[in-house]
C-alpha cells in the first residue's frame, strides 16, 4: 500500500504531519508542545525573493500605463492590460516542531517527513540540507522520516552508508543534540510493518515513541485512497523482486488478476 500512496504524496504528507503532531502531543512533558509548521517557497533559487517565506497563491503583478491622449489621437483607444505572472507549483515545506514554552518557544526537536523534492537534485534539496545544518548548529534534535522510494545520495545519510545486510527501502534517521556528528539510522524493509521510532527531547529526558504504521493507515483511510487502481504498477516502480511480491499479495487480496 505504501508504495502506491507515493503517487498521492501531497495529500498523504499533509495528513501525516497532522497525525504525527496529534500522536506525540499527549506524550510530551508539560513544558513541551508539538506544532505543525508550514512554509511555501518559490522555485527559482536565483530570485532574491527566495529568502522570504511565502503563502500560497503568489502572483507578481505589473500594471502597464494607459495610453496618453496624444498617443490616442488618430487611432482607436485601447485598454492596456494588467500582466499577472503566476508562480507555478510552489514547494510546501511541512514539518513538526517540538518547542519548549518555558524557554521562549525554543525548538527542541524537528520532525521532517520527506517529500520527493527533498531527495531529488535541485533547489529544494539544497534548501533542505541547509535547514538540517541550521538545526544541528542550533542544538536541535532532528528526526527524518523517509517513506519514499528512490536514492538518498543527496542526503546526509544514504543507503550506501549502511552495511549491505541492513539496507532497506525506507529509512528513519535521527540526529541528537548530544551527538551532532552522528546519525542513528533505522532501516525499514518494504515488506514489514512500519515500526515505532524514538523521538528525542531535551537532554536527560526519555525519548517518546512514535508509531508510524497506525498513522499511515489513518492517512489511507481519511484520504479515501481505496480508489487506487492496483491493476497498474506502482508509480514509481518497485524493484523486480518487490514488484513480484506485491503482485502476489494483490492477487491474493483479489485486487489484481
């Protein structure tokens, strides 16, 4: 199911951010709060406006001056248009932050659920890696949840950093403020349920558990993704062995001939 949900990741991602916040909120100490955060960024990295945060539906407007009376003499007067340049497909950066309300809302932990733009080459990946560096320099714990197929070679921890016998389709990586030079990697095989992962808090406090499988199940149900056409291959496609395994499951479930 998870591999088929990837083609609908925008909806799944926004739902999962809310569910992650709701799941960990009651487990936090009294001074800590989980907050869902969102930023919208423009595509063109060369633009100086990129350094600002944006809300959705951004447009650049240019108004051309009307023709003067002298220009209109001997000709038919026309109304000059307003040129509207719409910024297409802005990148939405959604994540969860755990803040300490007893310390001026200091960010304690950032939970990042990866989107495709975080992994592929381009401005969004560069911006994401810059954000990770800023978190680590500021002493913020980072929990990176990667439930997407595809290479991680542009991220701090790639599959090839792991021993061959521990490599898996999905990965959760954790950077703790107490060990900023180390990442904990939790490989997640495609054919297994999503696990419980630890979410670090302030130094000396116990991690809180985050159960991922119930959240992806709820995202599937609340998004009414039961209309997925399982007769078609997953997009992006699975590896050959995993595709054969998925086909067998789908046939047993009566979803594929």
